């Protein structure tokens, strides 16, 4: 099983490739592209837990 931290899910996107698609952005990308349009996904979580309380969908938890 492969696990990853999801940063964002866009249910309908027409700019992330040909056609209409769902785009899932993972946290911790290690490519560091100069043209990256999601630079907030480059850093990995530090485990501080600040995002857990502020998540509007209550989708986050800290183990």
C-alpha cells in the first residue's frame, strides 16, 4: 500500500491536463519545478498540528 498526504482535491479541473478531470495534489512534492503553480505542496508536514483545528471540513487528524 502506498500512502501520501493530500494537500488539495479539485473535483473539476480543465487546466491540469486535457479534458475535464479531478486533480489530487499531494503534499511533499520533491520536484521543486520553477514553474510550480502549487508551491505550498513542496514542504512536508512538520507535525505541528496547527492545520487540524483550522480545517473547515474536519478532514484532518493528528495521530
